[in-house]
C-alpha cells in the first residue's frame, strides 16, 4: 500500500478518536454541571477527605500496614476485573457507589450515569446486578439487592406478564432469545 494512503487513514482514525473523546468529555461535563446545580455536592479543589484521614493517621504497627496493604491490593484487583481501561474502572466505581447508596453516586440517576459513559440506564442496571448478584453469589453470599433493584419474585412475575405482549413478537430482522420457562 502507498505510504500516503496509510498516513491519511491513520490521520482520519486519530481525528475520529479525538472527536469521540471530545463528545464523551462534553457528556460528562454537562451531566456533572447539572448534578452540581441540583445538589449541594461540590467538586473538591485541593484538600480531599482521604488526605485528611491520611494526615490523621499515626504510624501504626507493621502488622496493621500488612493488613491494609492486602486489602488495598485486593481492592485494586477487584476494580480492574473488567480491565484496566479508566472507563471500565470508573464504571465499576460508579456502579458500586450507586448500589451501596453512597453520595455522590446515589444522587445521580442510572440514566445520568449511563449518559456519562455513553451507555443506557439498562447497562448501568445490568452492571450493578452483575457485580452484586454475580460476584457476591460466587463468594457464598445469598445475594444483595440495592434499594432500587427488584427482587427475584418481582422479576419473574414481570416476565410472566410480558409473555403475552404483542410488542415482543418476533419481527423480521430482530433476534429474540429462546428462553422459555
């Protein structure tokens, strides 16, 4: 292939990538500006609550540091379970914060959070369900439901009611899963 052709293709890809980054940055900025306007939550400029905690820490015993180190390593491993891309890590953090009902994440709707990541509300809901229903069940817990999640009985009853809906019928070009109960 011609070198000029390769350079032009590469330049087009770079421009498209920059446009996508600008668009996602605008989505995030707009969502957070709306969030700050609707709540009393403000971004931290210089001093973070974590920094206050660290400044108040005493030296501690070497055993304490070893335990803390293990916990931090386990946390980092868990955060990177979906990959080390910053978006993947942040999606996990936002999902956990929302599920545990911790501000500022609990103050954002699933729709707003999804918009920041270029996803839908359903994608964020699925991620929360995957993390809490999937991960905790693997670890031997019976399960955890966030305050906004439906229990298994409700999900089953809604599925049963939807089975007769005409809008769920197979249309040309549309794939329908073949789950039956």
